[in-house]
């Protein structure tokens, strides 16, 4: 951007889509969590709503602030973020595990999941590095391999926390960015993608609980009261919603049938209360988001902006696809939240800050594009 030149307007459709997704999230977190909150330890039906509203306000503020900052400035702090991310990923092992997984840093009433930050740090690194390499990205040993090793290193640390889902998201998005960055298709699709897929299958079967999830996915009714319980309850919710749903707040599955309905399986509550129409509305919002994200990536003023926009869009798209696939029984159960909608403060804040970067890229699109 030329010195002194003012930035243009944000992509209005993208901005409106993000706000709609955020609004749907706040409303559905309240609806899905009210029963659990009222009859749980909190004894307050609005317990999760109050927290989500606070995080939504902070997240929206963060997005608005960041979309005024030239996205090129993030190049300067990328190295520092990569260094800081390592002790953060290791710090989770100092805290109590949750069902055998070490994913959270807990400080009093607040908790932070470092992997949510790291997935965007990897994008910042890839965009900066690929931009710097230029045409040399076409070399396997100099172009593709170093990026795979760095992304794999961070994904490996996250895998050590027993979080295969986010590790997989990072590697999938890495392949997307490498493709957008111009690596040779023969190398990417002929060698690297099959190897990454095989590694995913290996790790899916390398731990008993992951292997059980995969096998249970094939026949959840084999253990309906145990390992297949959550998926079956999700199907009940989606099935009972019909075309127009039972009505907002009228979910039956959230009344202690669906475990933590405001988290990873919130989409099933959307289907139950708002029906097929409501579920399709949410899907359409994500499709609109992806469309505008791709458009911004295509029209970005430079390679760095293109790669950054493609990476941020891919993170949201891949997570949304995985979450909806899990909830509908199209893939084995895994812990990936639905972006902007599932309950969670640190995840929402980091996603919205990333939206600020994406909106800033849209502000710098050249008019001749």
C-alpha cells in the first residue's frame, strides 16, 4: 500500500455474515445451555449466556480494532508468535487433564486453549515464508518440505496433547495454502497429500479411544448407552426437528440427554429447534463466508494477502465442515467446535481477531482488481 493512501471499505457481505454467525451463536448457546446451567452447579439458566456475551463483546471489539491495522504488520511479529507458541503448547501439561487430554491453560475462572492460537500462527508463518520464497516454492526440498516440517512440528505438539482434530485441521490447511502458494501439483497430490492422509489414518488407530471412535462410527447402535450415545442423541435431535423445528428453546435433547449441548454438538440443537430450515440457514452463512473469503484472497493486492486470506478462510471452512459432518454422523466423532457458534471464549476471540485480519485485507483490495 502506497504511503499515505487510505484504506477502503470492508467487504460488507463478509462483515454482515460474520455478525450473523456471531448472533446465531450467542442465541443458540443460551438456548442449548439454559437447562444444563439451571439444573447444574451454576443454578442460573443464563450462566453460559453471560459468559458468551462478554466474550462476544470482547471478540467484536478485537475484530474492529484489528481490521484497522495494516495486515503487513503481522509479518514483524510472526517469528515471536511462533516462539511463544511452543511454551504455551507445553504449559498445558502443567494443568489437570480433561478425560486424558491436556488442552487447556487454566487461570482461575478463565481458560485458554493454545492450539486455537497456534493454528493461526502457522498460517501467518506459511503466508510470510511462501511470499518470501517466490518462485523457489516450486522446489520440493527448499519450497514445500520446510513448510511441511514446521507445520508438522506444531501439529505434533498438539497431537501430544491428544488433540488429533486440531492437528489434522492444521495439516489440511497447510496443504491448501501450499497449493494456493504455487507448489507443484504433482508433488502435492501425488506424494504429500497421500502421505498426510496415511499419517492421519495411522494416528486415528494408534490410540484405543481414537480407534473406538472410528469403529463406533460404523455402527453406533452397537453400544447405544456407551460409545455410541452422543451420536445417537445427535441423530434424535436432528430427526425430531423436521422441517421447521420444535421452536427456539424447545429442545428435548438438551435436557441432560445430549452431553454439553452448547459445545461441539450445538448444530444438532439448531436442527432440533429450528429444523432443516434453520440448519440450512447456518450452512448457507458458512458458504457465503467461504465465497467472500475466496473472493478476497483472489483480489488481494499481493501474494502475502492472498495466502493469508486463503488460510484464514480455510481454517473456518475446514472446522465447519468437520463439525457438521460429525454431528450428522458423516465422520467419526472428534472434538472440533463450530466456529462462531459453539460455546468457548478463547476460540471465539481468536477467530474474530483473525476475521479482523481478513477484513483488513478486503480494505486494501485494489479497485482495478
